[in-house]
């Protein structure tokens, strides 16, 4: 009897595994991805700070609020853990979360949430951050009001701004040779 259950347990991971960054993404340093995990207890839309000057706004545009007001608050509206058929057309009337970049009081690009796909958010014509959503669960109660309804978000982001222009590190030199102090011309 257990011979049938064992392959199913081995073939399917018990929890979502975060995808490894691509070969061009460093594992450490200023360009390494940073993780942001947040319970969405404040309701939607919600602002999440990335660093001192930038943030993301998660919102779900709804066309008709009546269906949200009459539904069970624990009902799941959007869940990235569900496997979608890539050949099937997306329901145009369904709620689809969007992320919007905010930087220094300016509104940047808005993109729909697609799990596991890295996308660059631009501010004007310049790419500012790369975001990969690993998990997003949105319930009806989170769309209506603040509260603990089981909605949460987990994403990775990294800065796409230019590197600082500091040049290569200064050579340490040989400590046995004294430094020649010459006046600048």
C-alpha cells in the first residue's frame, strides 16, 4: 500500500521552494537580491518599503465591489501556489494584483504579479529595481478591510541602479617602503 504513496511524496515538494537567482545575479553584495516577506494584515492597497527612498504598492483593481462585500472573508481571490494552465486564457474579469514602484514621491511603472518571473520596474526610462514574486495569497477579507485573513506576500528584489563610481580599490603597497609626500602641482 505504501508503494503508491511514496512516489507522490518524493515527486512533490511539501512547500514552495524559492528559485535560485540566475547566473548573472551575484549571491552577495549590493546587487544581490533582498527578501521581503509581509503579512497583509493592513488590507489592500498596501505600501512596502524597499529602502529609504523606494517602495512598492500592492493593489488589486476591482470592477465590482458588491461581490467582495458579500463573499466569505477567508475565500482566496488570488494564490500564486495554484498551477495555471499556460494555454488557457486569463479571465479578464478576475482580480489580478499589481505592483507599482514609488521612488522619491514619483510613481513608476506598474506590472501585474506573475509568480517566479523576474521583472524590472522602471522609473521613467531607467530600470530601477528587479522584483520576483515568490508567493502571494490574497483573500476577500484583505480586499475589504484590515485584519488577519491569511493574506501574505514574499518577494525578492534587487537594485538595478548604476554602481558607484569609486574605481578599483587603492593598492595597499609594500609597508616596508615609505610613502613619498610630494606637493601637488
